[in-house]
């Protein structure tokens, strides 16, 4: 009979022993590089596959693809009606394994807006998305865009 773990589970002890035995037969650098990758590499996404959605006050939605340009030329305004089409367009142009949606609510957005954008992730079957803090630069862009939209005359 195989080894028995302290908790009496022979499967766990056998699995642990098999892993240890197989790793000891390979050279240390080869085993480590083959079995494990750096955590930073696992969290990286292709820049072309990333879309960042920022939530502002009064149901304002902003987004950009890839990294935010220094000139903010790729920073665009939207709303909850149009953002679904933006997401679907991004999905159509991006391989599924590369698509990542980054959601960044501002301090002024409502809880309902966060729930609505999470619903959009489910509706559009976005498998990889993250809800993260908005950066100070992005928060300033959102505020400036909202102020510009408020100052613009209604059409």
C-alpha cells in the first residue's frame, strides 16, 4: 500500500510523493521553468486586446483601447446604451483569448452603474474582466470630459 498522509488520505500522500519524485529526477532549472511561470507573465494581457471602461457621474461612460495615449486621443465618451455596441465591436475584432475588459468606476459613479456594467459583461459573455481602481490621470480626464459635456449646448 502507498504512503498514508497524516489525515489518513492515501491519495493526497501519493500525489505529493509523485510530484516530488518527478521533480527530483529533472534538473532544478528545467523543472522550475517548465512547471511554473512568473506571476507577472500570467497577469499580462495583449495591449491590442484590452478595453478600459470608466464610469462617471450621471450615467456617463468613457472608454479607451490599449493604453491611454499621452494626448488622450483614444479616450472616448459613450453611455450605457452605446457601450454594448462598443464591447461587441471589440469582441468581434479581438480573439477571445486576448480580450480583457478593465472596469474602473470613478468616485462619482453610482452603485447602479457598477451593477449595470457588470451586467453588460454577463450579457456580452465577456469571460475576462477586472474591476479595478481608477488612476488619478483617468479620474481627471473623466471630470474634465464631464465638465466639457455639461458646458456644451444641447443639440
